């Protein structure tokens, strides 16, 4: 039987894959190692009883947007919520990208930027970061001049390198580009800098968008909830490209209840940041190259130990520890990325790494 043809451009594309293997210690997708607090579950079950199952949800998710606006001290009109920040990225690509338009990425970075932009038929221009994974100002300037991006993706802290973007780079981007400047802060709470401050300014930029997610710091990857803070005029435009009622009622409740436990979230973030210090130091002692991270993961290179990243990844997996193998990604030869887990998981990882390096 003959199969209908898919789009030519999709034929040349891979789908997202991060292996979901059964292991004892799963440190490959940067999720939180802890569930949300028990009180969250009780409060959520209480609230969810009030959902009108036969009715469509609040299409504009007004209550949730109000709560998020209060959290960030911005206006509800500046907040757009979606099914994970990936849907926010897709919405941006559909609104500002598309055929004949250009998206700019700074590699190595989160692979979904290029993927989502290409699916939206956007041309993707890739520029390399320097050896410390920063964006050099001269490289930035040249890229914007040459590519004239309609949309550019900054990531702070950057996945998979853990480095935050500098305020200088963000301000230069806003000054030089006439397109949208996206700052993805999926790990923003772990860093000591946020671009959200720029959105609260009196004369805030008309082109800056900052995304956040419930998937990492809020321990809610299972719910698929993310949002952005943007100039208010964009909200109307986003409504044209998203499905009506894309954000279901249960998810809106989950998000609102989660926000009541902000302090507990910050405690978890602090705990993980302490672990980051301990684990980074221990890894440096073991002789791998460790890049300083401001996120809940650590990028490390195995070449100082005369072993390939693939080999160390396999040996860790033999010890039932799963990390992300970035070895084959451009600019990341022999690099692996480990998500910080619970203290116990991290200790198991360090023991497995020590063994793997022998
Ligand atoms: C994990 C991650 C996200 C989260 O995506 P969701 O769709 O919100 O789960 C977004 N950006 C980066 C850089 C990430 O690492």
C-alpha cells in the first residue's frame, strides 16, 4: 500500500529523543528529584472538585495569569500560559517565524529551538558560542547584522552548558535586533540573574519575551505547564495561533495551587544549589572537566581522563545511572550532562563516575 507523502522538510528532520530507560538513578532530563509537597496534593484534590467537567475551561486562563502576574510584579496582560514552555516557544515561532523568516540560535543550546522553528517552516541560523559557552558581543553583532533574525533564542542559564547569558548580551540583542528577543529561563530560579527585571521597567522593550516553566523548579514536569512574560500587545497575536481552550481546566487549577507553595519551591531550589556545589567539587576532584553551572545540572567533559563521553555514558548506565549523552552534539565532543538529584542519588552518581573513570 502506498503511503501519503509527508512534507519534504519533515523528511529531513529527526524527532526529539532523550532515551527513557528503566534505571535506578535517572539524571538525564533536568526534572526536579522531589515531588511537590504533600499539602499541594491535598489542596489540589480539593480544588479540582470544583471543575465544571462539561464546560470548556476559561479560554484566557485569567485567574492563573493574575496569580503569575502577582508573583512577578507585572500586569496579567503580559502573561501568556501554555502547555509547557515548549508550547510557548511554538506559539512564538508561529507568531513571529514561519516561511521566509529567520530564527537565530547560539550553539550549543537547547535543541528544541531549532526543531520547533523548523517545524514552523522558519529558516534557522546557528551561531557558535565561545569556549566558555558565552556569546561574544562581536559575534552577536555580526550575526544580527547578517541574519536579520525575526526571532532570536537566548537561554539563561543555557541548557546544556549551565551558563547564564549576560545582561550585556541581552541588552545588546534588544538594541541591535528589530526582531523578538526570547530569553528562556526554564532554570531561572537557580541563577543569580533574571531578565524579568527588564520587563518591569517603565519604558520596557517591545520585543523582549521571557519564558518560564513549571517543569523544573516547580516539580511539575508531569503537568506540562509553562508561560512567558511579554509586552502586552503580543497577547492578542498569540491568541490567533493557539488552539481555543488549549489550556485545560485541571492544569489551570494545578498551576494556581502550585503557586501557593512558592516558599517550598525556593527551599527545594536552595537544596539543589547546595548539592550543585558539592557535586561539582567532587567531580573536579575526579579529574573530569566541569563547567560552572547556575542551573540544576552540570556539564562535564571526559577527555582529561582519556575516555570518550560515549564510553563513560555506557559505564554509568551499567551502574544503572542515566545521564544525558551530549558527546555527539556539535561543540560538545565527549561531554555529558548530569541533572542534580537527591543527595543520595548524587552520591550514587559520584561513586558510579569514580568507577567509570578507572
Ligand atoms: C526543560 C526545558 C524547557 C521546558 O520545557 P517545558 O515544555 O516547559 O517542559 C524549556 N527550555 C529549556 C531550555 C529547557 O531545558
